[in-house]
C-alpha cells in the first residue's frame, strides 16, 4: 500500500484553487501551510498502478506549479 507525502507548490495566486482541487481527489489528504504558499499532501493508494494514476491526475492540475515528494514507502501485503 503506497503512502507518499508531497509539498505542492501552487502557481502565484492559485493556492485556494489548488487546495480545492486536491481536496476533491480520492485518496488525498491536503493541509495548507499557514506561513507559506505551499500545501502538504499525503496520498495513500492500494496498488502501485493506482499510485501512478493518482500522481498523473495531481500533476495535471492547472493550479499546480511544482510537486515535490518528501517521503514515500510501500507497505508489503502479507
């Protein structure tokens, strides 16, 4: 089960738009930073394929300038 955390940097003046868009995507939890124009994004998916599709969806958002992965791991199924 891939779990990843990112810093999502919006285009200038688009933080609210990016927050709204990310909040509507399943398997995403988003937290706005209070002191910077950045969002903290945590994703959790069931498969690597699902994770790849989710990342493509996120990277396709018009309000997203840069997506930087901070941490990622995959919990193996027993």
